C-alpha cells in the first residue's frame, strides 16, 4: 500500500513538472544587429561599403540594386507551448549608400516602427476540379481532331 501511494505521488509530481515545463516561454534570437558603439564608428560621407563590412561585419541582407543599402536584422521570437510563435522584438539597421558606394545615412528601426505588409495570395486555377486521371483522360475524348497532330 505504501509503495502504491509513493508511486502515485511521484507520478503526480512528474505530471505537474511536465505541465509546468511545457507552459514556459522559450525565446530564440535570429540575426545580428551591430551595437551602438560599432555604429558610432561609422562616418557618413567617409566610410564605404568595404569599410562598413570590415567594421561591423557583413549584412544580413543587402538591396537588389548596387546603390542600395545594407540591412542588419535581428528578431526575438517567443515560443509558448503549442501556440504560434510570436515576434516580440525586431531591430533593423539600414545603412544607405550613394552612387559612389559611400555611406549616406544610418537608420535604426524597431518592431514598433514597422508596418504590417499584407501579402497578396494568388492561386492559379488549373481547371481540374479534383478529377482523377482517368476522368481527365475520358473527358478529353472528342476535344481534339486529327488536324491537331498534323503540321499545317
């Protein structure tokens, strides 16, 4: 009897511990943003793309065009149980360059500065409408003529 009670206590304690661990928030950091001291070392009008990369490291992303900037992005994501992950902190440092590749400006943005960008979801209709392969083949009978196979 004492063994059964002891086993039950350990099972309940283990279950409570499992529930407590499963419901704790876990944070994950992604990306890199230079610290303010490193950004203070940059001088607009003097530094170039190469000196920026040497001073603070390669960017997380860069613009598509040659005269566009470097972008350093860091995100902190909270994972909580079975819920969808939530971005709780995001920092973006944008370094703009002029046509000659010289630093024009250094800007810092946070999650609060951002705007939600709605993405348009376009789906191409293939016209199949959940028909099987056999149904599609039978449906094509009579939709073509011998002239379709002979070069005209």
